[in-house]
């Protein structure tokens, strides 16, 4: 990921050295801005990213509404990102998108916003807010720029984010189970089954539902959850655990082809969050 970002910056820096600034008035202001821009690049080379960011901001303010101003704004944002000034970098990137919507690097600005959110993700026991921001930022990028070089990287990251969100729901469900809060636990587990059924956590969610339903006396619901687990994941350890919860001889009934649609409809109804 860092390599992708760095590669872009190398290209941007190269283009900066080749681009000529024309028709900027007054000449003294243009020269001052370019001198400051060069100073900013020098500070970047020295690893002094905070000073470099400030210099790029100064250069942008002296060259408003020009290609160089846009480059300065983007370079400033990158410097802030490099030193983990994430909030400031995101604000700067959003300002860049608003001021320079036609800039050819607008997709990179959106990509960097998504990456910054992604790098702030904490483990599943922490606040889910950054996971939501990350998911929204990545989905927004993929919707607007699906064919860019950055899309493949973000698609991979989106899968990880979704798994992390499912892990968060499982973690909360476990907490409720430990405290015998059965209804909140069921609601969290239903979210995993309905929204995150492609993640690695759906099997555990179904097994936990079997446990809870059986414990509170909802035997039909427990069997339905076990059947769904067995039908889709009959080689998993969670599947084996699920029918031993009911009784040692319990095995999910083999489903005939003509009954499959009825079973799917029944299970969807049972696991509907709106129930």
C-alpha cells in the first residue's frame, strides 16, 4: 500500500519538475511561490514532513487556482499522512477535492482518504466508527473509480473491513452471552447471518444461535439454525458442535431438492432482523 502511494508521489514530483508555470501574475509572486515549493521538496527529502506540509500550503496560497496550487495541496496532504496527522490530512484532501474537482489526480485524493481511514482501524473490541468510515470511503471510491489502478487494492481492503465488522458483532454477541443477555446476543448474531454471510464469522454466529435458542427453549429455531449451518458448512467444526448441543444423535435432515426453496424461505423469516 505504501509502495502504491509512494509510486504516485514519485510520478507527481517528476511531473512537477517538467511542468512550466505560465501567465502567472505578478512575476515576483510566481517566483516566490516556486522557491517555497522547492524548499518544501527539500524538506521532504530530509524527512521533515511537517515543515514541508507548511511550505506546500504557502506555495498553494500564492498560486491559487493553478495546476501548481493543486499539486501543492496534494503534496501537503501526503506529508501530513506520512507523519500520521490523519485528521488534518483528510480535511486537506477533502478541501482539495472541493477546490480542484477537475484535477487529474482527484482519484488519488479519494484513494488516499480511504487508505487513511483504513490505517486507523483498531481491533474488533474497539469502536466500530472508523470501520464504518473506512467501508463508506472505499465503497464510494469503487463506485466512482472502478477501473483505476487503485481499485484492486481497495477491493482487497474492503473484504478485510467487512470481516472486521463481522468480528465486531461477534465480539459484542459473546459479551452478551457471557452476561446471559440472550435477546441482545441474538440480535447481534442475526446481523452477522444476514449482513456478513460471506465472512468467516457466519459459522460461529449460527452455532451461537443454536446454543442460545436451545437454552431458552426455542427448539425449532435451534434446529433451523443447525440445519442452515449443516446445509452450507457441513464440514466445519461449528456444524459438528451444533447438533451435539441438541443431542448426541442429532443430525440435520437431508434436504431434498424440491424442499430447498421452502427451507430457505423459512430460515430467512426466522433470522430476519425485523422480527
